[in-house]
């Protein structure tokens, strides 16, 4: 019994120190730390360990040699072997691979430092928020460790109220993008392992008690009821009133926060203009807690399945999609609103009403932009290929990334699908892993659909879409590459598919490579003509797939991948894009555009 009590106390302490994610950062009182940072390349982790490999920040008095102390010699005799202020500069947010030619292939440790002043008044609190750091980040402010975060595509934050000073603060981050087999994703991927602080760094100022998180969406199976919760950080029972207003819907709701710091609510709503690709209506929403007003722009829509149909606002839809990687025109990690608009404008030009953001949670800019433009979104976590499905730490990592993605994006109408995984080999351990992720997702959000990009197999010439995990999914999605990784394009129309599931089916990937401007016969690989023919033949086959409800070809734009090595053709790029990384549309782009135009007119 004594051991049990001790364990519970330890657990309570750990949870008490955990940093809950703050949502809707763009609409809070913030100060950007984006811009020029100094950096030190440190492949041997000299700034983290002594030469005996003793970790500095585990000592009672960390050494001046620890880079996170940002120490400067006090006299000409003192030995100090680093100096951030004299070190090279880099732009944050941004990856190091595309900004520094010598670091194009670098995988390892780099330290980043940003100095700033901040005069925190009265009883205010301050948090530092990172949009994403790839992959492992150790974060320090003024020499004090804030924490360690793992996962390259999800946000996290730390409170720094007791540490920040009015003058001469130094924020130091050790970033390690080394790949490990137990990570999520694992060692082997088909995209560039961009290292660095790849998304915004923001200071968030709040009151002692404030709205930490909320969910405001239509209640499942009731399009006339807005439901959700408001969660207060450091709840004060003397201030237990929360107001939610949506002026355009004449909603002025007031409720009392419970002892747990959470207000659960249901609000009847009339004459809602439902969000859709044709009408991406967003309402101004204001949450008022103790005079603090937090604003958002939220769309309301329902998304559900009925046997093998996908219903948006009660009407059947076909998902005319495209897959997208988070990469900009320069061959670096995309992070700006301009990057997001460029990609989504191309998707709309293609004729899409939907995008699959692969293979990890993308920047918040692109999700909010999709809300405005009326593009439905598939959001995915990087449970990709062969992660360690038997490793409890790996599962915890995946679940934490899923939690962060849902916390950040659950109020975005554009997101209709949470995806659990991509092309994972079937095993009992894998099935349990993904089923647990599905259950976790449902515990956080019941209003959206759940899917995963599955693999298929062939039985007597028929493609079988019968992965057992499909029993747990709302949408059966699968990747296939007829004519590129096997199969004969000439016989595409004679290729048939079958599935035991009476559920909507999405072809989440298909395609083949072509180098823009390289022309030849339709049977010559790498030419635009071959890719064009591949699309023509695949679409003939796809049209006959049972329960077909959408597709998202692979991929919108050519993207960097160290796996793609053919000189003169790939040169470090996956060339399956319908558009080159230079923005040149290939012949297959117009095949897909015409097919979508016809699909749009079908009843």
C-alpha cells in the first residue's frame, strides 16, 4: 500500500509539471521571436556533455562550458570555447538544410540562441510557444531548462513567468534531428529530414487564470446544436463565469465553470450557414472569461458516413483531392502563409475540394488557410512504414503527437479526417497500436472521420482491400502504384478491386515520376508522356473501384528525398509531382484537372 501511495504521488508531481498545450495562439496577446538567431553546430554535443560524457544540466552547478548558459569570459585568461554572439546567423523559422549549403545533409545537434527583452507587468504570466522543432528539442531560458520535446511536427509550450527578465534574456534550444528506429517517424522515410526550429517561436502573455483550450463545434448527429467545452488554466473558483458569443447567430451564452476548471456546454443555434467548399463560411466567435476576450473564426459543418457514402452537411460528396508535402519552392520546409496559399491555390486550380496533408501534421497556417478557401483536409501523424509497434515508448510518442494535433486543430472546420498511419505492414502488434490510436482519437473528438492509408494485396488477379484495421476505420483508404511499382498499364482497365467493407473507399495515393520538360514516348519512364499515360490508365481502373468516394493522387509538387538518387532525373527529388518544384505544370496535371472537372458535374 505504501508503494502504491508513493507511485500515485510521483505520478501527481509529473502531471503537475506537464505543460498543457495552449490553443489558438494566433489570436492571443503575443510577441514573435522569429527572425535572426545565432547557431552553433555541435555534432559531438560538446555543449551538452563534458569530455567524460557527463551531462551538464544534471549537475548541481552546470559548467560554464554548457552552451545553454550562454557564458562569456570575464577576463582574458579564462577559457571559454564558444560564443553565440560571434557565431553564424540563421533565419527562424526555417530549416538549416536549405539555408546553409554545408548543412544540406547534416543530421545531428545544432544549438540556437535568441536574445530578447520582456517587461512582464503585474500578475501577468508568460509562456514560450514553439510551432514545431525537428526532431528532439532541449529548451533553456536564462540557463534554466524548461523541458525536452520529441516530435518534429507538433507544437509545445512552457511557462517562463518566474524566469523571464526585463532585459537580456537568452533563449537557447538544442535541436537534434538524428533519426532513431524507435522514433515517430522511424529511420526510413521518403522525405527530407529537415532539421531546425521550423515553425514560429512566440511569447504568449496571459492573466493568472485564462482560457487554455476550447472546443466549439456542431454536436455529433445534431446540426442545430453547438457543443463543446472551455478549459481554464489555473482556475479560480471566484471567477467561474464564461460567456460565448457568436454575434451573427445572435448567440450570447453564459455558463459556470466546474470545479475541474472546465465548462461543458450545448447551445441551440438557428439559421446556421454551414461551412462547405462552395460556402466556406466562418463565424466570429468570442470567449469571454473574467473580462479576457479570446476570438476565433469558426465554421460549422457536419461530416459523417452512411454505409459507403461520405456526407457533408447531410449531402453526399466526392473528395476530389491531392496529397501535399510541407515544402516550399526553394526546397525547404514550408512555414509561411505565402507558402500555404501557393500550395492550396494550385490544389484549387487542379479542381480539388480536398487535400491530404501527408505524412505529419502540417503548419497551422495551411489549416487556417484551408478553412478560408473551403478545402477539406485529411490530417495525418507520422506513423509511417515500419515504426516500432511493440515499443511502448514509440506508442506514447505517437499518441502525444496525435493529441497535440487534435488540440491545435479541432476547431478548424476544414479538417474532416484524422489519419492514424501510412503504409504500415500488417501484424498483431501493429493492429493493436493503431486500434489504440483510434480509441484515443475518439476520446478527444467524436465529430470527425478516422482513416489510415493502407496497403493491399492481390488474390487471383483481384486487388483486395481487406486490411483488418479497416474494421476500426470510418473510411477505407489505400495506396496503389499500378504502372510504377508493378503492374501493366496496358491492362489497367482489366484490373479489379474488391473489399469486404461497406464503407467509403478513398485511393489515398497513386502516381508515377516524371521530370518536368523531359519528353518522349508514353512507354518511356521519367517522361511527362509516361506519367500522363499512367494517369489516364489508372483513372480508368479507379472509376471501377467499389464504394469509391474520393482520391488524392501522389503528389501536388515534386519534393526533396534522399532516397531518390538517379542523376539527371531525380537528383534528390521525388518527381511524382503534378507540378515541378519550380512551379511548372506537367502534362498529367491537366489529365487530373479534366477528370475532376467532369467529376464535379456528376450528380
